[in-house]
C-alpha cells in the first residue's frame, strides 16, 4: 500500500523520522516508530499527523473515499504509535486511535443557556420578594389554624376500673368485664357544623412493612379472587374456609364505639361518606362480602356485617388506609349540628380496643375545620420562619453593600492577585 504521511506542524525531518514498523504483521493497523533524537525542551512538544492511502481507485469504487487515519502524540524517542482503520469499512467518520469523544456542543456544554449574574440588587430584591410573599401566607395559615376549635380527651387510662389498675391487659382481654365508660366534655368555643369525630392512636405502627403487606387487594376488589390470600398469613384461612377480608390490617380494625348526648339530648353521628370515594369505588368491590371474618381462635378487633358489601363498610375502608406515622387520627363520623359554648357533651364509650399490650394511647377528638383543614400550626410557622429569615438576610446584605461596597468583576479580589507569590498569611 502506498501511503502519504502528513505532519502538523509541517516538518520534513519529522516525516523522515516516522517510519512504518514492518515487524508487526497486523493488516488492520499501522504502527509507526519515531527514531529521531529529542532535545530536552521538546519533551512536551505535541504534534499530529495523518496517513492517506494513494491506491488507485477502481472503476466500480469511484465514489469510495480513501481511508484517513489521524492521531496526535507527545514526542519521545523510540515511541510507537498505532493507528487502526475502521474494521467495517465505514468511511463516513474519521477514526482516531485516542478515546477522545466526538465534539458536540451538547457534550462540551456550549449550548445556549441563561447565565444570570447575581448582582447585589438581584439578590436583595429576591430575598425581599420571598419575605413579603411568605409572611402574609404564614399569618393567614396561622390565623386559620387558630380558629379551628378542637376538643381532645384521652380515655384509655380513665376507662379502666381501679381494681384493674396494674392489670390493664387482663381487663381488656377478658369477656366478663364491663367496658362501658362515660366521659363528660365541655364546649369552650362555638363549634360550627359539621363537627368531625376522630379517634387517635399513639404508638401504633401501621407503617410496619409486614403489617402493610398483610392484605390482598385483588380479594378486596372482586369475588373472583376470593382465594387470593398469599400475603395474608396468619389471617388467611380458618377451619371454615378462606377469610374475607384477609390479613392483619383488617383483623386489627379499631372497634371502640362512641355515643353522644348534648345537654341530655341524644345526637346521632353520621358515618356516611367518611371514606375516600376513590377507595370505595376502586379498591373495594360491591360484590365482595365478609366471610369467616374474626371467627378464628384469636379475635383482633371489630367484626363486620356479612350482609353488607365491603364497598359500603366505610369504617373498614378508613382503617385499611394505613397511616405513615405511629401517631395518627382516623375519621369516625360527623355531628351534623352546631355546638355552643358551655354545652355539656356526654360520651358513652365502649372501651374494646387493646392498646395496653403495646403501650399505646387512645384519644377522642372533636374538631372543626378551616380552609387549610384541621388544626395544624406547623404550616404557618414554617412560612413565617422562612419569610422572616429572607427579610433578615436582605437587610443584612443592604447594610454590607452600603458600609463596604465593592465594584463588580474586580480582579483584585482573585486569590492569585491577592497572593501573587502563592503564599497565604
């Protein structure tokens, strides 16, 4: 093969010193050896050269371009440089022996982009705007939370007779004990209808991995998957057959009940539409009925009416939506009437749910709502904190800019200009 060797920068002596190495018989690569002598100051010189084929083109290959090889290297006497042409014969791209990626504006991050310059004016203005926006939102959220009226009553310890003071677990497990408890609550502020009734549990980890997985969504949706209980052990089957709904979540359903009277007048608790519509229509089937539920040797919580489909058992649907934190509230119902200040609420509680074995707490909560939901001061405090911090930073930057200004782009502040010799004090 006749080759033409081009050197950049142009140097005839260099061309003579670069000779093909014929000792290595590799038809797919060309090896060149530089045989010249290098001066000390040339050790870091960097050159590139190209090899062009001079073969005569055949008539049938008139459109075929000669292959081109390019490489670059640092000079050193006796060094070998290997160049390989494209083994597939693709002549559209020049193949290099180095691993340098193909140039593109994307890989080199040279695409058009917005590069804002953070001048003192922009920084101070941004902090002021954030502070001015966040502080009113925080105040509105905090005032809305403060307008929510909430009555919280912990009853798990008060509803245990004194004779079982140190035997609470024994009390809750026995079937011959009277678990009826009466609590009296006083309304301090006006509570506008509807008044939401919640039960609150503490130290109950519904987010435990094994607990969350102990259910069968297919079984809950359709009767056709009644036997799908792979993840429900140990509450999957009994001697009578498959349990519907299966799993530990349904088995441990909350079963305390509350009855309300206001000023000696009985008040009904509306338990309709307390669950999410998406859960009722998508996750619980209208043709799925409870079967063999709480019929095993160990009773966990509430029992279900076997004549009502799961899609209408809203207490179960609310309970099956597991909480993320160990302290949580779940909606029990709604009182559809206003409660006036100094009203006396008498609550008759059936204290059935066992929280004593794991040190849990039970609370009854009556609450109104606002445009941000229930009582929660965190959102307002968070907005006020961020807004106040931004205004403080804006004021600090203004003082610094006035007391000790500096021109933009001043190269005297660069480290190598402040310490030309590279020595730091």
